[in-house]
C-alpha cells in the first residue's frame, strides 16, 4: 500500500504546467548531445531521469520530506537501478488509508528502549503546515468519554478496579496518527451499550513515560485492554486510523470470551489464544516488584538515587530523624530560620557556629550533600579587610532583622558558603557576576562525578544497555526541566541546545517567516535575540524594535496601532509573526511583565498569528517561571546561568503544537528516522524534541543538569533563591544609592527600576551603575573594573551584549554607535567614551556629563520643540557601565564588602 502523503501538495496549477511542459522538455533533451555517453543512451537516460523525477514530484502520496528537485546528480547507469523514493518498509500502512498520518510512530527514541515491535513506522515529515487542529488541542475534545489519568497510581487504580473491561488509549500530543484516529475512536466508544461494559482511559505517554514503557507501549497510537483482577494488559491493539474500524469488533471479541487470553494479528484482528490463567495474587506482587526494580533502573529513581537512599537510610538508622527526601531540606531550613532570629542577637562567631551545627543536621537530612567540606574556607560573617568591624556588625544585624526570613535559606548559607563555593576563592574575593555565569557548588560537582564514576553511559540512539541507560537519564532530565518550570508534558517539549543563544537561533532559523511576517522585539533584548532579525529578513519579513510603553499600549491596552497587517501574500495559511522579550534584561535587571505573553498572543487574527518568545536566560537563575500560568510559545535558557555547571547545555522549551510549524532545513544524527545516501530522501523523527536536536545531545552534560536542579531544590527551591537574592539586592541598592561625596553629590547613577515602589515585581538581582565623580562627570568604568579586580571583586563592565538597554540608559544614539564601526572591537578595547553634542537646558549650561544631562532634562521644562531654550554642548558619554549581579550563593558579606569598598575607594575621587 502506498505510504501516507506528508508533503505539501503541489498546486493543481503547477501540476498542469508540468504535465504540459514535460513531454516537450524530454523531447528537447533527447535531441541534445550529452558528453561522455553514447549519444542516444545518455540522452535517453537523462530524459527518463528528468521525467522520473518530475513524476515523483507529481505523485500526491509522496513520503519525501522537503523533496527538492534531483539536480546536479551524475547520471546513473539505468533508470531501473534508481532507489525507490519510498523504502518498502514505509509502504506498510500502519496508519492511514488516505491522507497524512504519523501513526505507528516508534517510541524507541522516547525512552531509549529496544527497537519497536510494532509494524515499521510510517514516520513523519515536517512539511505539512498544520495550524487549526494544533490550536484546538484535539486530545481535549470529547473529554466526557474518557477517564484521564495523570499519575501511575491513578492508572493502577483505574485498570484494577470495577467490573468493566478497561481500554487504555496511549497517545502523545505530537503524534499525528493519534490525532487522526482520535475522532474515530471517540465515535466508536460513544456507543452507550459499549460503555456499559468498557471503561475508557487515556494516558499521555509524555506525562507517564515510565509507565508506558513498563506496559510495553513502543509505538503510537496504541490501545491496551485490561481486565481488573488480572495483572498486565490482556491484549494490545494498534489503533491507527486505518484500523479503528475494527475496534468495536475487537472489543466485542474480548467481551464475548471472558476468561480467555488474546492475541492481535498484524492485520489488527484480535483472536482468543487460550485460557487465561486464574488471577494470581503472587504473580501480581511479582509483577509489581519487577516494575519497581525497573523503575529503580530508569526514570526518576535510578541507581544513583538508590545509593543515595541507602546512604540516607543509614543516616536515619544512625539516629537522624530528618529523613532523606528533598522535602526535608525546606522544613529543616525553616526550623533553622526560627533559630536564626535568636542568632541575630549573638556575636557573629557564635551565630556561625550555631548555623554550622544546624547545617550539619540539614546536610545529614539530605543525604550528606551540603555537608561541610573537609577543608573549609575560613568562616564568613566577619568584617572585610579595611572595613570598620563595628559598622559591619551593625549593618549585618540590621539586615538580618529586616530580611532574616528571606536571606540565606533559613540561615544556612553563611555556613555552607565556605565549603561549597568559597573553597575555590581567596578569602577576600567576592563573586558578583552571576548574570555572566552562576557558580556551582562542591556537593553538586561531587554528585555529578559520583554518577559518572558509577554508571556506564554510552551514546544514546541505540538499544544496547549503556545507550538505553543514557537515553533514560536524558529523558529523566527533560522531565525534571518541565517540572521545574511547571510545564505540562502534554503541552511543552524540552529541546536541549548548546546555549540560550543556540535556542534563539533555532527558533530564528526554523520560524515560518513569510513576506508579511514581522519580528518585533523589545529594545532591551540581548543581542542574541537581535540576531534573529537576519532570518526574518531572509524569509521576506521585516523587523521592529519597540520600547516598553509601545508593548504596554499594544499588548495590554489593545492599541490597534501596534497590530501589524501583513500585505496580502500568496500563502493561504496564516502569516506568522514573532514577538520576543527578555523576562529580565541582562543589563539593568529589569523584569518585564509576563502578562505581555497573553496580550501579544491575543493580537492574533485568523490570517495573522503572533507567537511569543521569552528569553529567560537572565531571569530563571533567580526567579520562578511557571509555564502553567504563562503560555509562552518559546522559552530559551542556559543552564550554567542557573547553577554554574555544566556549560554547553541550554534548553528551548517549546509548545508541542508549534513544532510542526517550524521549518527545519538541516537534519543530522538524532533528528532523522530514515535517510538515503544518494537520493534526496529523509524522514525526520516523530517526537518534536527529537527532530529539533541535531547530532548527539551533550548527554553527560545533560545528566549533570539534574544535579544542578537538585541542588536548587535542596536550598528550598527557586522561590527561596528569589527571596534570598531580592533581600540582598534591596540592601545593596539602598546602600549604593545612599553614597554621597562630601559635596553632597551622589557617588553613583544607578539604572533600572530599583527606585519604584513595586521594585520587587519589576527589578531582578542586578545593580548596574556609572560611578560619578564629585563634579557629576562619569568615572572610567574600565579603571573601576581593574581596581575592583585587584581588590577581589568579580564584576562585569561594558554594554553587556545588550546595546538596546545600554545605549538607551546612557543616552547614546544609534547613529553615534554606528560611527564607531572600525574603531571599536569589543569589550576589551580602549574605546570607553564617545564625544557627542547634546542639547543642554539653559539652567544646566555647566552640565558636562550625560548623567548631568539626563538629570537636568528631567528637572527642567525643556521642550526640544523650542530650540531657543536649548544649547548644544560637547560631552563625553560612556559606552558601558558597571554591572553587579547576584545569585543563589551570594552572601551578605559579598554585598557589604563591595559597597564598603566602593565608598572607601571612590568617595571624593576625581581621577
Ligand atoms: C538575557 C540573555 N539572553 C541570552 C544570553 C545568551 O546566553 P548564552 O551566551 O549562554 O547563549 C544571555 C547571556 O548573558 C543573557 O543574559
């Protein structure tokens, strides 16, 4: 049988043209001489080849994904030796007698198990642009017919209770074959007579991967039939569209033969195979044990976790009552939090000792992780060198009074820090560049390398033991990432990338740009987002940078002026446009409203859809992102920014329903299910994350991500990190904003939204500033960086790869930046200021810096519409600033030492 059609159909008009023109072309070719071949033979071959290729294009049921004309191929000896476009295995129709389908999709890659026992996959191609059905969430239709289960316990309960037969439909939201047969299945099972005898249950395999694997589901769509009281499924049915018509008959056969065992033949018919052994409790218990053992080897509780459990049990047996699970950490931390308020009354050394004791108990409670390092760094909580010890004590006490509940994960950080992070730093060093990269902790590394030492990991994409072991671990991390962002596995897929930038590039590269597309982005985006505009232009679209108030008016207040009406295009499908913004910008740390996501999406119409990408790279290290609340279409991030290690792995979290829209051009390694070497033939893998991950994922690094996520959890989770960082940021901002030269002039001009009453909502853990001289002019940020480095402070300076935010805050115009082309080479060069002319209000004629300018303009009634009121003045405007960024392991000592050093080093200093 012919394989299902998956290519974009050739328009009838084009087909007609080809049919008319082809014979003429063939004739012309037959008359032309072809070098190197016997004249007649060469011409005939070339002509026939062309004819053959063209006819293949005309075939409506073509399986080739993104078939391109077979040009520039050397003539092959005979046409009969030409490879068939559709390999025989693909011609087995497991899915559909007509039209596109992805049924019979092998799940081997989903859980890295043995090759599929199902009929060979008809597999998928990515060319068909699907829109409407994806939006309707087909799996949520006809909900009343189904019992939905979301946990293994629910599943076990449903298949083992009641007196009805239980039919369980295993599906994936991305499985086109499932989508195609779903309405038919619903039609069959709507029959009230059938429903009296059969209960219908639905399982999304992405939600319950281990369960589906344990039940032997290796291809989709698949329906397993259970009889309560008997362990395991009675029989499994392939239910692609072409076989759904047998479903009713098959269920009747099972219903009419109680007490029998069944088998299904390759045509999809169920037949009794003999008597079913009586329900056997012992066998059931054995099966449950086997499942447990299997789970131990895979999924969420593998060998490493097993070893940890053993270690924790030992701890418990040794009289530790905290238990071993991750939940123990927050509660233990909470109890320390209570005692920490008493510690505030104690001298620092005693407080540190008390906290250390508390940490020891928490450490034991979480299986030895975060236990004090054998060679600890000197204790923190003491005045930095050169600082006034009494002032430090007072400041620390006040800080803890105000923020003790939020700071330090219940008071444990100052004791953990020396052995977890400080051990890699000199005592006077302070890491303040978390937005550049977060830091990893020692126990996280220990866990990573313990796992690497204990387990044999092979390249995934195979069924051998080390390979499938790796695949399982990688899938486990995928699930963890989804859970961390509270993203439903039915709606989102995690695609591992090299970095945040790589995820952004992937979206840019594959987005369905057309003539009417618009790539609109917030000005304050990282330049990795700005680069996407090249793809938009290449695809015939346009780009536009917008500011915050534009987005507010357009997305939240519904101002239609922001709507982009694409010109009428020749494309019948909707035009797609993309809006991108950072959840937090990496320059000033401003957090932008996530309500924009729904707002922008709602600006879509039938003919024009707006999709939203949130660059979360600078946000997720310190803020919770809940994708169940904010239906972002694409999210990108880098894991090293979250927990320091590993580098080289990021994620693109993408809505499953959108993956088929993405136009993937390159394919290689893990993305491809089938490919031929000579023909231009390939079939991409079915599962969205598989088809987007070219080559081999950095599997050891992906596995290491697990330990970063766990380390975050052990500190109490991302909300505790957020509280911790917020407390420190508030303190640091307050202290720096209050610094004054002797003449009363501020020592710093600080950017961002720290000063607003709702600063907790709109400001993240970055303090970005210019250092000011007593006369208000700007101090060299490069000099500051060198001196800070010498004093042990790791801060970052420059434009932070965010030209929109930087030049906007500093008042540099785009044309002025453009004039630097050829002069400025990067952050390391000496070009630090640009000399520009600026209008200056009369009352600010002495202004000599852009900071003065901005202040004077803000304080005056200056209106640029009245040139008489302004004068032009030459001034030096900086091209960068200083960025201090905080993260999960920042301490009070870090921020105190920095603010104290700035005050001591730069007060009243002009050069
Ligand atoms: C907001 C933001 N987006 C994107 C990136 C790019 O991240 P990466 O360099 O890890 O690809 C960064 C890096 O600093 C960032 O802060």
